[in-house]
C-alpha cells in the first residue's frame, strides 16, 4: 500500500485545531480508514513521534480527541504529562471556542498501551468506537464532548510540531510585486539553450506518489495561460495516477511569445519492489530512449523492440535537468526505503552528469504562517528547517532546494503563487544551462 494519505479535516476544522496550539504544524501519521482500527498499526505509525494529537470524527458532527506532549512507546504504563488535554468542537458551533479539558491528575495523563486517555479510550477493542468514562481523571459533559455518539466515522493521529514563528529577515530575498512577475516571465521567454540542436530544455519531474509532480506542471501551465488549468491528471490515489511517460509542452500566453522548456512527467516513486518508476526506465528516460505516452510496466523495464523506444536519441531528446518533487508535509515521514530509492536515482543522474534540483511543494499546508501569507515562505523557521532536512537526507546543496506552492483548489491565479513558481522555473533553466556549458565546446554552441 502506498504511503499517500490525506487529512479529513476541513479548512475550518483545521483552524479550530490550530487555535488549540500556537503556530503548530500537523503531519498526518495514522488514518484508521486506511490503516485499520488496530492498535498494532497505531503503534507502528505513531510510536516515538513526539507530541501528537488524536482526532476522532462521528456522524453527529463532532470532532474530538486528545493531545499529549509525550511519546507513545508501548510500555503499558501510566504517563505523566501536565500538558495533555482532551478537546472537542462541532459543526453546529462553528463560532464558539473549542472545549478543552485538562487532566485532574497529570500523573495519569494516558496509559501507554495506545491512545487510552482514561476518560476517553480510542481504538477501543480494535474497533471504530470510543470507550467513555466521565467519572475518571478528565471531567466533562459527554453531550458537549461527543454528543453521546461513540461510533467513529474516522480516527486520525497527527504529529504536532511548533512552527517556530517568523525570522526577522528572510533567508532568501524575493520581490513580490507585479513588476517582478513580469520580469520573471521575460527572463523565461528570452532564455534559449546555448546548444543549437536544442530548442527547448527537457525537464523531468520525479518523486513519491502524491507529492505534486503533475500539479506542478498544471500550475506552471496556469501561470502562462493566465488562469488555473488542469491538463495532467492529479489526485490522491493510493498508487501513481501517472502510468505513462508524458511530455508536456506549454503554449505561450500571458504576453510570452516563447516557452523554452518541456516538462516530462513520470510514474510516481513507490517503496515496494516492482511498484512505481523503475530505475532502468528512469535511466532510459534520461538518455532520451523513452518516447511520449510509453505505458510503464513496473515489473519490467522498456524493451528495445518497443514502439516507444528511440534507439538513437539526439541531444534534444535527453533530459537536461531532473527535478525531485517532495511534499513539505511528508519530509519527516519519508521512509528509509524511499530515501534509499531516491539515492539510487540520484546516483544514476550523477553518473550521467545531469543537474538535479528539489522542489518542496505544499508549503502552505506545511506551515500555517505561510498559509496566512505566502510571502512568509522565506521567513518561516519551519520551512527553513524542512529545506535543511531535505538537503541533508537527499544529499543535495541547500541552494538546490526550492519551496513552491502549486495551484490545487484555486480557480484564479495569484501573483505571489506565480512569483514562487516562476522563480523555480528560472532556477531549473539555470541548472539546465550549466549542463549545456559542461558538455559542449564553444564552437558547438549557438551564437
């Protein structure tokens, strides 16, 4: 099963939850409808994750749960936590502050056999029910807490992390005005590869399932069209939605006469053997052997007799820059298997001398301060921390990691989102230019 899981919290529910914590970031660790209402899976996903919050949903419209600042460790003992609390809010009382109940005895915040908060026991008997005992250490009115509805429609666990606020000065300088947007479009439109045989730089997007590869292409396409456009398939399916190798050309628009790059979308990376993009297929793409609309077969790489195999590709058919697309919210959740897989792909790319960058998507979902104002992206301590973590775990330089926000639910384009996306394109084109510089002698370059 793929690791792609999405939160059930609506925008207003997430705001309510955020109001219980100061500038917190939530990373989804466990979702019962995907992982099962089972205590063993809960421990597998949630142990040793630091502060966490259980979020339960029932048909009566209540969202309720429990926070602990301590680790789950499966010790079976009572855990001391003076910061632990139960909470609740519901659809009918959108404007009211959430109910918050602290333990009457912090010595017994919860029992470390699972999310067992004495008065509320979640995953009770490995079922979608909650056991409730109001005469215990947390005192509350059950009607207020859950509407006396103990049957759950969903149960999630999030890691809670302090966003750390904003830095005094941004760690990268970006101009956020409309002149800058025009200037970036002009830089991109005026760029041309320094190799005469190449009319467009070919950019390959690679990354785990659900990271936002196809959404990034759609977002770039939207910037040039002047409105939000969906051309590549996107979604949150458990396995890769992109099953073909696709080459996307972007039509000029927004006052731009020429778009000097092509984006190639590949199958998503998956942890399992014989699932997701294969490293041999990846190498064939880099060398220019695989043609548009080739149907990937995860259990067998492309064969030379395939009608989609180009036996003698030119330099224009090769990949000129590889861009790894990573969901900022999932940086800390990247498994060792996924990191190992990315390392294999990175080594192969290095062997062929192709430049590599990393796009960190969904920055607004990862940090509430960035959701509030995208211009905070380079002042957010949390985003800075994620950039450093990706740099370390993937073994790329800090300057090669670029935070972006894709268009996903918007209907109209937004200047700040455009500037972040166009900045990323400029960095990608500069990286491709470095590749051309490395490979070609002056006399082989176009004037």
